[in-house]
C-alpha cells in the first residue's frame, strides 16, 4: 500500500481512482447500449443520463461531494485537472512530488555515521543531553561544524569514536568530546527518535488550522488540515519545512509558516520531552545562539 504525505493526498488519490473506475464502467455500458440500439434493443443514447450521476458503489465523487469532503481549496485543485495515468494506479496528489519542505523535514529510519571536525576554537557546537538512558543533541550552535554537518535538535548519539553512549551521563559525554581529536570525531546518529513529521495543506487564509504559544501547540481549528492529519496539543514545534524554529519568537515562526508554499510540513515532539531536553541549557541561550539555518536537500 502506498504512503501519502497528508490525508488530503490520500483522499484526492482515492477519489481519482474511483472516478477512473466510473469512466471504465460507463464506457462499457455505452458500448453495450450501442450494440443494443443497433439491434433494436430497449435502450437508446438518451439513457446515458443514468450513467452521469458520478456514483460508484456508495462513494459520491461529484464536485459538490469533493468540496464537502475535502474543503473548497483542496477540492478545487482536483476538479481543475483530471488525474493523469489513473489506469496505471499512478498517485494523484495535492503535495508536489518533489516538495522541498517535505524532503528537508524527513526523519530517516536507521542510523548514520558522521565524521565532524571541531572548529578553530576546538568546539564542535552541540550541547549533549543525557536523558532516558540515551544521549541526545539538545542544542546546535549556529554556524558551528555540527550545524554544517547536519546535526539537529533531538538527534540521538549512539556512539562516539566507537564507544557506545548508552547510559552515559552528560559529564562523561562532554569529557569525551572535549578530549577528542579536533581533526575529526566519529559519531553514529539516529534521526530524532522522539519527533514526528506532519504535512498539512493550507486553507484560504494561508494557514493550516493550529495556534501556538512559545512554539507549543495550544489550539486546533475544527475540520482544519491540522486536525485531519493528527496534530495534537501539548506538542512543541521543532521545525517548519525542515528549518529549526526552536528558540524563535512566535511572530517569526508565523512568518515562516505564511511564507511557506501551500503544502507545509512541521516536525513536533511531546512538550514534556522538549522541556526536559532544554532544561539544563537555558532558553535564553537557545534563543540567542540556536541554529536556524535551512537544511540543504
């Protein structure tokens, strides 16, 4: 079964293939009536009206039903153009196939090795956090070698120079990093295990249907894309289209959301996890020095 970036993509694709099934069924019926008409049958071409109700089984795929099911903005994208290659089960979607925000935000499964050198001051540019028997990245300094290498808030560090970090305390992690060869530190990392990505489709107001305060999701708009796609309150916004927004004020976060294309991807984590990870770092330090660069794809 295919995976879809958002619920809207799933619904549009489902509607597209139901419509294709209707078209195939209609064509077969037309051919049958043509044969019947030629042989003096009971049906004529006016009987085609029965086939134009755009119903297949119990699924109504008329334009009115699409608007009621998906909302005016999403339905209009579908109605504007017929799906291509439907007979080959090609996916019909709202989200562009090469959506950059989705690619930047992707949380890859598995682990990845990294080799990161320290800067001229002998600094790597992260604040490690020992939490829940693991070691995590709790802070990435803007412009640091860690930032340029692609480390992000919430990444789990599994190994440092071949040593497992399981159950290490923060003091040990800092000691090992400080004493490591500045020309290259070998890390094995797992992408943000406590985070998840959600993709939304903006509405006519250029929003997705959620409110936030100090980056924490505090409210949801009924029937919005955020609600349809499973966004929850008491979660913290970590990234918007792959760009870290940790430490940003709400006005700047909202500006990034509004400047985003119609498809928006956010990365979130439960607030209590976020709060625990930044507790020993200090919000003022994060606000002033946190990396907010846009990741390369």
